[in-house]
């Protein structure tokens, strides 16, 4: 009889302890819909995270956390915290919705893989009371910590409601108890790219004077319209290193763009390295590439006829700066002046 009583006593104590543990765990995971104070989860290696707070007119509130981490996945992982029960009605319960198995099909915290160019988070607000107004709020600094150029709060159809990078709240009227679904859509701009070979090919030699054109192919992966600039680096003595724009294309799409405006003496120097560039922007980011080519022939072939003879020497002498305005093609020794030295060098280097 004593053994039986002792066994019953131990069973009762075990039951009480078990009930206390279960109750403690349950309370630890139940949202207090009346008084919530939360901070972003900084206990793990997340690159960025944002706390979304939700408050309704009567004072009920809730929160969720979303973000990214380099060691997170876009599936279920240890960053994903299941959503606890909503508490005593009326309550306001917010949670991310996923296609993960229970209990991760609704999440208090959803951290996805970093980095990326496009992400979506789907979340639901569940209100069990009467008509109310719900304010959702966030810290735009936290949102701007992400790598995305666009972060938009949308309705469940993807219709934009507010720019989360620049606005810190969204207010909506909750008509009655039930569920309202939202999306957060984040997009990182992909800058334009300059693809394929340029013409003349970068680093090419023995190029004709002048080349038929300068051209390059550009593409924007996002399909954004672009502004494209073809520029040239001057090389004469008084303008060495100065960049000028040869051609401008505005609001254009993917394609090959060129300039054929290669006239004048600047383009017919023989045995000379020319430097030019393509600069394009989608209005957000610039992509720039610089190319060079070297012309064929002789620097002393100032009339560009494929030969160096008395004609070239005579042209240099006629264009001496004591008589006419400076023209760099005749300044064959590149000292900023055309005189008898240039004419003499040209004659010495005749064919």
C-alpha cells in the first residue's frame, strides 16, 4: 500500500512539472498582442534584416522580420522561425507564408540567401476583431542596407503600394476580421553590359587611317533604356589627354552603336595609338569600357598617301606655326611647334 501511494505521489509530481514546462514553452512562443517590443535579429550572420511592425487602432500589435544572410538558403534553414499562435482573440497576427512543410509554412522570421537580384516575401495579416485601421511601419535605414535598388510593398496581386526604401509606413483599413495578404518585392538593378568585340578590335594594329567607324554593342539585361556615349581621347600636343564626345545616343535599347564622324587631320596620323571609350547608363549605373588601336603607316606620311617624300616635307614646311595656325599632324616631333625641325625630320625619314 505504501508503495502504491508513493508511486501515485511521484506520478502527480511528474505531471505538475511536465505541465509547468509545457506551459512555459507555450508562453515563450505565444505573441503578446497587447505589448510587443522587438529589435532586428542581430544574433546571427545576416547581412541585413528589417523588422516590420503592425499596430491596429485598439492597440493590438505584432511584428515579423525579413532579410538575407550569406549562409542562409531560400528553403527551410535555421534562420526561419515558425510563427507562434496568435494569442487570445481579438488578436493581430502577422506571418510570412511559404510552401515549406509545417511548421515552417508560416514564419515569424524569414531570412533568405544573400546576395541576389530578385526576391519576394509573401506575408499575411490576420485580425480577429471588428473594423480597424492597421499601420505597418519599418526603418528605411534597415531596408537601404540591402543590395536592392527597388523594394516595394505590394498587394497580393503584385500591385505596388509603397516604396519601402524611401517611405517608412503604410496604413490600411481592415474592414472586418479575416486575412489580408501582401508581398514585398525586391529587385537589384543589373547594369548595362558592353558585349562582343569592338571595332576596331581592342589592341589591334596596322589600322587604316581613319577607320571606317568606331562601334560597339551594348545590352541592358533588365531591358532598361540606355544613354550611350562614344568618346575619344585627343593626342595632339596642346590637347593631350582631353576627352571629347563624338556621338550620343539617348533612350536607346540593346544594339550596336557607332560613330562615323572621323574626319579631319586628327584621324590620319600614321603609327599612332588612338584611345576611345564607350560609356553607357541605364539611369542608375554607368558601364564604361576603354579601347585602343594603332594605325599603320608612318608618322611622317602627313598627307596619308602611303608614301613619305618631298610632298610631305613640303606640307610640313608650309604649315610651320610662324605662318599658319598650329595643326598637330605636322608637328611630327610633338614639341608644340611646327618648324624646320619637323620638315627636316620628315625629309630624313622619306621612303
